[in-house]
C-alpha cells in the first residue's frame, strides 16, 4: 500500500516527521510533499521513495500551481501511477487538504484541530501532552497505540555532505576527533534568541574545563551577524576565533558537522532537531516556548534550560516578535553559568 505524506511546514517539522515516514514504509512505498527548502532533508532517506517539491509561495503558488502539483501526486516522473491510497496531512492547512483531494486520494488522515479537517476522512486526536514527533507518528495508527521504543528522528547525510563538513573544519585547522562545541544562536522568531551567546563563548573559551573545545557557530546566512558578535567577543580574550558555518553548508552537511560535535547549545530552532536526528548531546534553551508544547530535544543526551516560575511562559506557540509584557525575562534571566554547567554535564567533563 503506497502512502503520501504532505509536510510543508517548518524545517524542524520535517525532521520530526521522519519517524512517521519510517512507520509508513513498513507498509509500502512512501512519497512526501515538501517545500523547496525542506526537500533536501529527505535526500538518501531509506523510508522515502519520491519527494515532490511544492513551491507554494513561488512557482506553484495560486490555483494553477495547486492543480499542477495535484497532477504530480497522481503520476511518478517515470509515468507510472503513484498508487497512493492514503494521504497523511502532517501539515494541516486547508491548502494541503485541498491538494490531497484534488489528487484523487480518497482516504485523508489528519488532526482533529487542523484547518483542513473538513476534507479529512479520518480524524486523529491532537494530543497536546505528547511530543510532536509522536503526534505525527500516531497519524499512521488506526488504534490508539504507543511506540514500542522512544522515537528518534533520522537524517542521512551523504558522503558529499560529510566531505563538505570535514573540509570546513579542516580549513579552520580542526583535526579529526578534536573536541568541538557548536553554538546555534539564531531563530526565525526573535524572542527565541537567547541574548547571551557572546558571553557564553567567552566563558567557554576561558573555563579550563571547556577551553580545549573549538567553537563552531551554526545557522543560516541571516545569522552571520550573530557569528560576528561571538567572534568579536572571543577576540577580546585572545581565544581562537569560532568557525563560522552560518550559511556555508547545506542542511545535511550541517547535520554531518553536528555528528562530529561533542555538544550543541541551541535555541528552540532547527539545529535542535538536526542534533536530535544525528544524536548530538544537546543543551536546549527555551524562553517564550516550552518543551511541553511538543518540540523538545529527542537526542539521548540532552538538558533543557529555561527560567522557571514565570507565569507568562509559554506565551506563544512559536515565539512572538517581541515580549508581550516588555521584559523578556524568560531569556534575559537564563544565566551563562547554568548553560556552562549543562554543557559540562552532557560532555562528561570533570568538574
């Protein structure tokens, strides 16, 4: 039985969809509808047959683009029918539901809270107590069962991805196996960006327990300014400058780089989920959001930090552009000392 998964939400959501893909692949071929940005994440994934790129805000926008994409869901590039009998709406918009319906897929499964639910043939309860990876996984289950083991997302960097990561590190003088800490200071959502990464970098470089580890700044090209701030800070104490990986690696090459790291310190953003997919020890910093919303780390070694006892947390599902109360205490009051202690714990340094 062939399945179709429509996931055109954020990049992190695509990473968290991979346990669902593995589950469905046990039943037959799995095709995935993805945005142009997210499609590369599924390259080499053994659970995926085809990735259909849906550029819903670009060349495939509007009704014509929707109809053209619907036709692509019926027939493979080879000309043979896809044969998908069930569509799983991992992204629950009305547009996604319409796409599945236009493609002629008669069984459409999605959450009972989704905007497109009136076009679904089976509704699955959206359980807010679960991690989102498990919520998505449960779309594939007719009965109310739970996974037999903890769910972990998986990505599959290619040899070229590993080579790109190795080349970046080699050009910066990092020997294979040398200790390395990744800092991911960015986020699409402004209030999710912990403001003390510069101070953290200085503290890591001057603390004898962590000073041997080379620092790498990871993120998109829009995070290059944050990388410069961290470099400026390290320069003031005469420490080695960080390796600036912002915007310099494809997504799976970034995952390959993370596989080499002893730890990552990250906001609630994509690098957190990339780390979960490759098993990198993670210190996750949560401010306006909380792990209880379903997006915490799934790596076996992780510590989640946040400012407890703030009645205003969480204030938003994703993170507002500005603190609704004007104080931003959830991030301002998360101390560098707590973060360093967590890094030392997950990297198993001697105190």
